C-alpha cells in the first residue's frame, strides 16, 4: 500500500435544475476543476434532499430536474483551496462541504 496522504474531501451539492450561465451548476463546478487540472471526481445523484430554504428537492417520476446532485473530490490542501476559490470567484451558487480525510491508493 502506498503511504497515507492527508487532504480534504470536497463535496459540491445542488439540485439539477440550478443553473449558472445556462448550464447545470454541477457542470460549471466540474469545468472549474478541469481548468485547474483536476480530472478525478465522482458525480452522485441522490433521491432526495432539503435545501437551505427548507424546500425538499427530489427526483419525481415525471421530472428529474429537481434531483439533488453531488460532485465529490479528494484533494490536497492546495488544490482544495484553489478549487473552492475558483468556484467562488466564478459566482457559482452552490453549497460546498469540506472535511479533512486521509487517503491512499491501494493495490498499485
């Protein structure tokens, strides 16, 4: 096993319907990450979430646009700060969670 590294799990969360300059917010965040050379990410969909406004966001049978989406990264401290700053400077309206983690690549 490679040596454990210390960094951050960074998760951006928004409903599929939220837009930034006409595109889904989560796609705008992914583009910011790619401009910083960050390619490794995980996109997750959730069945339901409650936003800061107390409103329930969920995937409905006829309408998936309100489905909660998460974009997850595991990054070192420098890339974490650069990504969060880039998203903020771009004016992207998105909730973000950052927590310290230890991580390693196994089997290689």
